[in-house]
C-alpha cells in the first residue's frame, strides 16, 4: 500500500528525490557523499551504551517501521556518541554520518540525540523502498530554543490519548514546547484537589451546539477534565519526546467556568453558567483576597504537576466593564494608588507573578499583560500582532511569537467554501512558511529575547480530534521549519514538494490533513452579457474535472476545457485529478441566476474599503456570500446605507426582490432597519413600491424577500438602511452598526 502510494506520488509530482532529501524540518547542513549506502534490510545492531533512552526509542521505531530485528548491544553498526559544541546560537546540535559501514549519531545532549533520531527515521522511511540510505552527512541545530504548539482543550475537550497523538506530531517535526490551554470560560479541565468544584461544576457545560451524543455525560452535559494522574502521565510522555508541557491557567479573564463554581470570586456575585458561546465575557475574577487565595492554591497544585519552568497565566481579553462599577475594585485602585483599571490588571498579574516567582517559576502571559505595566520577570506571548513582542524585547523581556497573522491554526487554510467551518479568517500554508519570528525592528541584542514561534490551535469550531489533525496538517510542517530556522520563503516551491511527499506518510499513519494546496480557484467572468465560471489551479500537472448538476466529480466527469457557461441556477463541483485519482479537495460553487444576474448596477455610496469584494457587481454575480466568511463576496458598509440601482433592461418583468444580510453582533454587524424598493422608467423619478421594517427583517433569518405586483420598469432601486446606533449591551454600543449585504436577486 505504502509502496503504491509513494510510487504514485513520485509519478505525479516528479520531485527530485536524489538531489534533495525529503526531510522536515530541512537540516541546516546536508551533504550527500559520493558513494555508498547503509543497508536497511536484515537485522540491525545498535549500540546503547550512551544516550540509552534515545537508542531504545530508535530501536523500537526502526523495528516497527522496517519490520526487522534491531539488536541492542555494547557495540553496533548504528552508534551514538556524545560531543560538545560551543556556538551559543546553535541549539540541540547534532551530527549524523551515514555510509556503507554504519551510522554515527553525534549529539550534544539527550534532546539533540532525539532530534538526530527523528532525522534518521525520516531518512529510513524515505528510503524504505530502495532498501538503503545513501551515504550522507548532516550537521544540524535549531535556531530557536522555543518551538511551540498550543492546544485549547476547553472549547472542546480531547482525551489523554488524543493529547499524546498531538505530542507525537510535535516530536516528529522537532517541536519542543506544548502549551496546554487548560482553563477558559467554557470549561475547567485540570483537577484541583483543594477546590473540586472547579471540575465538578466548571468542567461541564450545557449543550447548545452540535456535538456527538457519545461525547455527552448521562445528564446531557458536555465536558471533561484531566485527573492529576492523567496530567502526570501526559507530562512524562512528553518528556520522553523532549517536549516541555507549559500549563495555562487563565486570569483575570476567561474565567467564567471557575466563576460558575465560585461565583463569590466575581464582582457581582453571579450566578454564572459555564460558557456555552464563544467570545469575550465581561465577568472576570474580582481582585479580592479570596480570589488570590484560590489562585494561589491552584498554582500550588499546578507546580507539583508540571516540571516546566513556565506557568502561563493568560491575561488576555479581560474586559474592565465589571471592575469599573465594582466598589471593591474601585477601592483597591484608590488604596494601591493605581491610575485606572488597566493598572489594576497589572497589579493582578504582578501579584500573581510574585507568588509564582516565589516558587521558582516564571510566568508567560498574552500581550495584554503589557496593559498598565509589565510584570518584572514576565515573558510576553505576542498574539495580536508583533508589537507586544517588540515592546517586551526592547524592555529586556523575553517574548514568544504567536501573531494571528501567521500562527493561528484555527483560521481557514483554503477556500472557506470548500473547507470545514473555521474562524472567520484565512491562513494558508505559504503564509505560515513565510513567517520570520525576529521582528526587523529589533537589534541583535534585543533579538536574543525572541525565544521562538508558536502556533495556536483554538478549538471553538473543532469538535473532534480528526479535525484538530486537519487544521494542524500541513501547516505544522511549515511551523517546523520556521522554528528550526531553515525555512526559506524564496524556496517555498521546494518546501511544498516535501510537504506533498510527507502526505504519503500522513496517509500511511491515517492522519487527517488539508489538501488545500491542490485546490482549485474559481473566478466569475462575464463576457458579452453572459456569465462564465473560470477554474484554475496553481499546480500545472493534473486534469480538472467538474459537474454542474450537484453530483460529486469523479474520473468520468467532463474534463474542464475552458470557462463554464452559467446560464441557469446550478451548482458546479470541480476537483483536480491525476491518473483518475482525485488529488485535492472539491471546489463547490452555487450559482443562483435571476433577472438581475450580470446586469449593470450602480451604488450611491461605496462600500468600506476592507469589504469591497468586486465592487457593485458582487451583488449581481449569481454567487451568494458565505455567512461564515465576510472577506469575499460581501459588501460591507460602516455607517452608510446600501443604495443600489440596477438597469434591468427593456424586457424586464419581475415581482420579487431578495437580498442576504448578516447579523453578527459580536463583530458589530447588525441587520438593517429597513429595506425599500423603488422603480423608475427614466432612472430619474422613482416611486416606492414596497418596504419592510425591523420586525420582518428580524424574522427573515438573513434572507429578506419583498414581493409586489408585477413590474416592467427598467430601473429598480433597492435601499438598505443600516442601524444608526449599536444598542446598549452590545460591543460597540452607540456607534454605527456595520451592514453586510450580498446578492440582490430580482425575479
Ligand atoms: C487569544 O487568542 N485570545 C490569545
Ligand atoms: Zn470587583
């Protein structure tokens, strides 16, 4: 099976296996030696007198990979040796020398030996078919000491076995920090023996979303937590893989699960439910003595479980709403001589830092720990951008780079239309690969404070572990090279070939991954009053096949020859094929054709420049905007109405107008207040023929339909009135609401 897969990949993509090894991360130096090869067949002997745990690990892995016996002896054809290496910027230095006589692994530390083993295992896999590894020499080291990945187990819960799989994936690609996001509004996931309600109450939430019944408790709640024994087990497992586990205990925000258990630690006293929707909650810890006592008890237990030098204390997204009106908070601000609630946040974090430092540990916090002044020894995890890291490094603090722009793996990695539901933003493989963790604003000394990059896996939209894999792969491979320090955006194509090669491994291991790099791009083009759908792919090889009747494309579907005429309502499904095998994901596009499709349309006000799409024509292109993704195919207006006039032509006859609108209040987007339809014979004098107001719009579920007597006037004007002021109780209250509209169908 594996053989066939590999051969077909070789055939399809004709990568140059000999000139370049398919290693990820690519080592710093690799030299192919002119002759010789180490045979992988027959029994192997492995010396285990030094780096014994790594030698045993290698023996086990080689046995299961190659189906050979590996004898552990005092001496062997594969052997380890300890070396020293003194270049300060080169971490985990190792050398790997392979020739016909044997394999010598020279490593500076246990972790370096482990990484040498990972490299060797990748080489053994790659050369399994040929039966020998060609002679070569590798000298390798990591550029960054911190090479991290984060997993949110609060929004959705993952089992110990799943967490271990996550760790396996990190280790193969030489990542060494696991940031375990253990507490949040929607669930408290770590057993704290001194405060059992944190998990008995905070560990479970009412179900308001679509999760499998098998994941619910007997009384229909969703959740779970890790016992302290399970946590120790995960930490020990990670240690063998040279991974440090960094726990995150969120404070003062993202605390609703804890407050559901202990409402007296809030400003208002509650009561609270464990969160059932995503976002930023106003109710956070109130900085009372009882709160600090609880948090200190928690920290006391946490530090016994995690040998890591770091405790992540969160600090992000803590609204000051409650603190502003809380008598205790206001008194504390006065008593401590603080300027405002931001300084109160700083007081909170500094106080917890002091406690944690007192236990010999250091804190990491998200960007917002900069608010009101940074705690003296804190490391900043820069997520909103890189400004936090720049600020921290210039002030002599360490920083970890996790900007949303390059490191948020909950974003779409391909066309949102064909990808599973994700956070409303895009992060493609090439963008991850292009990330340079060192901001150019830093000088050499300041740059030393950049510990390294980390990718974050928030799981609001990820309900099971197969989906975690899907969001992780292949972007984890790009992170790997960014963190190891061998990524080269100019050589992206060569990296992509190695990624495609790695897909054979992922297939063999039954690891789920996105094939978005093979995806097709679709464009709507209009020519001589007709609409066409044009398909293209970044890959030269392969054939595009498509259907227009809603059925899945297969090896018998028509081959794409050129733009497809769209002259009626239809769904086009298309995919790339090679040798009759589908190699990418299916691109799906619905077209809804009405009398307004492709007609000339004019707008009175331009949309906001961030949400222009293809301008006015977007409204009549036959394609509906995706309600999960506003960056494409939607026109967005901020504080303006949409006023569109369509020239329907002299043969027009119609009695309906339909339009789609969005209501996403957390993003300041609200339904319009009213929609009015006018007609005119001369494009000058318009008469109102139909209008709908707030109630009808609220009941519309986002598709507003206006029906009227049959009209033949060639000009139709649609006025969509935005909400002037966001109502009290919503984010952005008092400001003008955003209005999002797409597709005006007239029929
Ligand atoms: C974050 O994404 N709120 C750190
Ligand atoms: Zn308070």
